[in-house]
C-alpha cells in the first residue's frame, strides 16, 4: 500500500487561453485588487500546500500590481500575515510611509489588516499565509507590516522554505504538525531578529538627527551644507540622509530653522539691525533668495512682517493669568475634556 503524501494544488496559466490567463490568476489572489502593466500572455505557476493552520505557496509570476485598500480590508476582514521570501525579482512596496524595495533573497512581511500597494517584477517566491493569532503574541509588541529583511536568519528561512517545498510531497499527514511548528518557530525568530535590529537602527537615527539639529541651531549663521555637517559631526552622507528621511531633508531643515530664526528677530522690537544684516547673520547670503523664501513661508515680505510685528498697536503677547487656588479646577478640566470628546 502506497504511503499517504501531502500533494500540492497546482496552477499554471500556460494551459489557459491567453485572454484568460491574468484574470484567472487574479481570481486566485482574493485578498488583493490586481492589475498589470501590459496585456497579452501572463505566465504564472504555483504549487500550494495546506498544513494545519498555514498555507504554503511556491509561486512564479509575471509583473503585476497588488493593492490592498482600506475599503477591501473593511469588506473582507481577512486577518493573517503574509511572510514572503523572494528568490528572484523585486517588489516596490508602499505600506503608507516611505516606499521600499524587497529585492532578491529578501523577506517581506505584510499584515492583511493594514493597507499596502506593491508593484512586483517577474518574481519567484515562497509565501506563507499565517493566521494572526499564531504570530502576534510572540512578536514582543512589534508591528511587522512592511518589514523587509535580508540578513541573519532571513537567508536560513529562505533555504528552509525551499527545502520544505521540495520535501512536503514526500511526507505523510503525521508530519504536518511538526513541519508547521518548525516553520513558525523559525519565522518568529527571524522576524524578531529583524524587528529588533530595525528598532535599534531607528533609535540610532533619531539620536543622530537630534545631534544634527542641535549643531545646525548653534551654527545657523555659518556656511552649512552636507559636507560641512559630515565633517563636523564625523558621520557619512548616507547616515545623515537616512536620519532625515531623504537626501533633501537636511537642507530643507536648515532653511526652515533659518527662517524661524529670522521670524524671531523681526518680531523683537529691541532688535535694531537691518534686515540684510540679520539675514546674513542667520546664514542667508543671497538677499533675493531670502526674500522669496520668507514670503513663501510667511505670506509677506520681511520688511512688512517686521513693520506689522513691531508696530505700537500690535497685539500684546498673552499674559499669564493670576494664580488661582480654585479647588474645582481639576474637575472642571476633566469636564471640559469630556465635553469636547
């Protein structure tokens, strides 16, 4: 008698008419709105296994766009994570913040409770669909949505997934629980390693950004550019850019701080230096550039702003109310908060 084996469900668009290939593939991806950057033939092949609680899919597919919108999330109430290991191809991923790219030999994690848009090249991947309750309590409060990892345990997980798909059809039902347990344990450890590393990087970037902002505020009147900041703080351009989110972020921050410093100078009646002298002292070497930037930010020319802000009939700054010992103040405060809620 032949041993009982775990046979996959197989899918291949090559057996379908060309005009049905993409629509049939899209119909098998129920959690996403699908589109494609072209027409004609669409190649997709998949082998899919159902273990006890997770689904394993080995997939090859031509380029396509995958969108999970807030409307779809509300409509289908799907509640699991996709853990995708990419062997070939790239996915440009937008999970609502800065876009990122999942390249070859990298792991991508998506939460079906959160929106996402992906533009995916021709790709080979193995995907795990894992119910939320099997992962979330083991992730130490981290949110893995949009996580991309390629170092450490991620490569071991990729090798294990490939070996698992090559072996599943040779196993019997008695092995299913063990296979699922091994995969879940490795997924959890891989995600925790990557999430902890990402949190540490974020903390370092926030500390660096704080150092950069403090240096900029102390040296607004000096020549400030990326090279100057890197030399003064002993950091690389890539680290500086990363701490401000994008290459142009630090330069925009410098200009914004200079404009705010000028606003403070022009609002002070006791400040008697000329606007040109103040602009130069704040780091603006080009008067016309300064005037354009100030008008764009504050809606008026610097001279008009100064005249209005320092006029004798300009509104006084709010004065502090007299001290009060009203014992009902805390209760009144709570009441007001309730009233506006």
